[in-house]
């Protein structure tokens, strides 16, 4: 889950850097852009939807782990009862197949939900930035240095609290 989140955040950061590079070469406003940065992970973790998603993910993960544990117990019982190597191999393959299915189910389910949450967060950041007159917000992960005055993470979190149910 965290690896998937990191991949999504990296794509967003690369896109933001691409926008900066492209906008530098084109015609733009005569005033310098008002740029700020935010810790996207901190913003995301401050949302109720993210916390609910993580809680649900942990519950589903525990459920699937319980299923795998039951299959492993069956395998151990088979081995203890002197089952043939063929029977053990079939059970082992069943366990591996189920593990793969569970992982794919979790990934598909939670990636889709994460995408929706990320879109909501990005929209709120855009709305907030437009409201206070910031031209661009980039992820703190791509900022080599930024004065703390340009870090709008906490302000965005406070703004987003007004939209949480």
C-alpha cells in the first residue's frame, strides 16, 4: 500500500516538475509566480478518508491473512498425517494461488479508492491555492530547499478540515 502510494506521489511530483519546466520556457505573466510547497504525505494522512482507507485495508489484510493461516494449518495437518508429496504440492500451490489472488484483490480495491482520495486532495489543494493566490504548489519531496514561510502544509490541512464529514 505504501509502495503504491509512493509511486502515485512520484508521478504527481514528476508531473509538477514538468509543469514548472514547461512554464519556464513559454510565455507567462510578467509577475513572478507565487510558489509554495506542501508535504503531500502529511496532508494525505490528515484526511479522514485516508485514515478510514488504512483501517479498512488493515482489516481486509487481517482477514486474508487469516484465510492463508487456515490453509497453512491444513497443509501442516496434511504433512503431519503423512500425506503424499503430491497432495502436499497441490496444497502448497493452492496457498500460493490464494495469496496471489488476495494480494491482487487488495491492490485493485485499494488503488482505486486511493486514486479517488488523491483526486479529492489535489482538488482541495488547487481550491485553497486559488483562494489565497498561490500560482503553484509542489510536493516538498521535490524541493531541495524552501524557506518555512513557503510551506503551506499545515494551512492546507486546516483548510481541508472544513470539508471532512
